């Protein structure tokens, strides 16, 4: 199945099925994002950002939300 075929199928869904698809896709997309974030954390890709954030916090460059 091609992207074009998927797009066409989605545009032809009745409203209640489109709502079900949206819910499913949101959950699917969130799971993929979570897995990628976990992979990046384990690979150390966020270490530099974390170090900078901690340094900024200790330097008083943070404010409470």
C-alpha cells in the first residue's frame, strides 16, 4: 500500500471511523516517539542539553512556572 492509497482511504472514512483512526494513530505515534526518546537518552544524545539545563538552573537562569 502506498502513502497515496492510505491518504485516499483516510479521506473516505466516515466521521466515526475517522475518530477511531485518529485515536489509534495518536497512540501509535506517541509510542514511537517514546521509544525514540528512550533510545536517544540511552545513547547519550541528550546529555549535553541536560548538562546545560542543570548549569543554567544552578546559575539562577531558571524561573518557576
